[in-house]
């Protein structure tokens, strides 16, 4: 069972990719629930969906623990701690709503799974892999900051108005537009704005690099360790070592 679960998580067989695609859709639904949370929080179905997602994440964590070589390796994974925090916020939504923004990290995990690579390969768009990952990082960051700003500064407002104001502030800050019509109060608000601008600009620069720089493949040179090479490279540009880069098409 351990081997089968590991193949499900990391495999590239058609059946494994189909299940990974299903799990990715569930992660997107979890993100949709996070976005629609402000509109659903006063409805009877909110807690039902909340606890159903908690049960699903608990099952995923159990499966991931089974596939790990040891408990130490299991707890060294970033997504383990993220999912544990998300699980606790789902189990205690009223007390820990401030950490709900971490649920957007589930989409970041999708971007680093074999599903994206194989999907792009199937569509013939493998050269855009870095662009897709950079876009996912930007989207995840926007939703994480929006969630943090909403739960920390606008949670008491009307659901629609508060979340839209948080999203508007995040986009205006990340793009350094700075209209100034919405300003976060206090020291925490200023620090949030500073961190958002610094990280946001860095992610946009990374996205621009991924779009405009020449496509390179990830292949470690056996001599000097250089990891990125031209797709048709025969020799390493750093040390001249003969390369044998596998065809990604």
C-alpha cells in the first residue's frame, strides 16, 4: 500500500495523473470555499463544508505519512506543517479564522506536482512551465495577502465589501499603484504593506524573467553542477563537460 500511495503522489502513469488531477480540482474547490467564505459564514452549510474539507485534509495527511520513509521525513516537508495548520483552522474556524489565508497554499502545492509538468507536456507547452509556476506563485501570494488583510483588518465589515476592499488593497500595493484610498491602520498595517510590496515586486520580477528569458532545461552538469542549460546544449557553458540532456518532448 505504501508503494501504491507513493506512485499515486509522485507517479506519471495515466491513472496516477488522473487522480492527481482530481485532487487538484479539490484543492481549487478548497480555494473557492476560502474566497466565498465571507459570503457563506452565516449560513448553516458553512460548518458542514468546513468539516468535510477538514476530513479530506486529514485523510491526505494520513496517506502522506504512510508514504514517508520516516516520521522525521514526514515532518520535514513544508506542506505537512501547512496542512496541519490548515486542518486546525478548519476544526476551530471561529477561534483561528486569522490563519485561514494559509489555505491558498494548497494551490501552490499543485504547481509543484508532476501533474503540471505532464499536463504541459501533453499540451505541447512544456516550454511555458516556468511561466505557469510563476503565475501560480503570484496568484497564491495575492490570495494569501488578501486573506490576511481581510481577517486582520476588514473581518467585521459586510462580507462582500470587506473581502473586495482587501483584494483591492492587495493588488494596489503589490503593483505599487498606491492610490491611498484604503490604508491599513497601525503598525501592523504599515508592516503588512511593506512586506506585501517587497515580496510582490519580487514575484512580478520573477514572472517577467520567466516570460522573457530564453527557455532552458533543468539538468545538473555532472562536473560543475550548473543546473540550467539550453535545451539543445551539447557541452556545459561553465566547464565544457559533455552533456546528455534527455529529450523532454
